[in-house]
């Protein structure tokens, strides 16, 4: 299942060509991750990802330019892989209903008290299962 969030564009996100700058899309993806992993009222703070996640890597594929508009973008996020100590999220970003950008992020649960990665708990894995879906098609 996918989680969907509306993400507003900022005027400052435009580049010299009056398109949204490529780097801004990582921020839009981050907004979707925060909404999914940290803002869910059903997500228990004790067993959830609120204890800490760090980004291991990103991949972004730009399908078409996005021009600034007051209408927010729609970002869908889901999980494709859950491993012992990492998970992969995928994104599809839609501009006025048209697919514009896809991407993925590998996330690692992190114990900030010990300053090291940690394993995903059984409760976290169970929670993540509801957001499992297939990776985006190229």
C-alpha cells in the first residue's frame, strides 16, 4: 500500500530556467518520509522509527520538468524492502496528476545514544509491512 501526501512548492525552489531545481525534489521526498514515519498518529513512538533513521543513499529519476505552481505536488511513498538493519522507500511525485519524478531512499535505523546503526525491531517490521509495495517501474 502507498501513502500519499500533498507537498507545496516554494518560490525559492525554482532554478534559473524557472523550473523546480533538481535538488528540491529530495526535500519533497523528505516531507513524504516525515509524514509517513513521524507524523502518523498510529505510529507508536516507543516501537517506531521516531527513535532515529539516517539516509544511506538516494536515487532520483527526473521524468519531466516541474514549473512552480501554487497547487501542491502529490508524493506517493511506500516501502519495497525491509532487511535486518535497513529499508528501502520508493517515491512517485505527480505534478497536476502527471508523473514527474521517481526515486528511492535506503534508510538505516540508528541508535543515537550509542552512535551506531541498529536492527529493525519486530514491532517496526510489522508496522512497515502495511506499506510494502513493488518498486516503481522505470
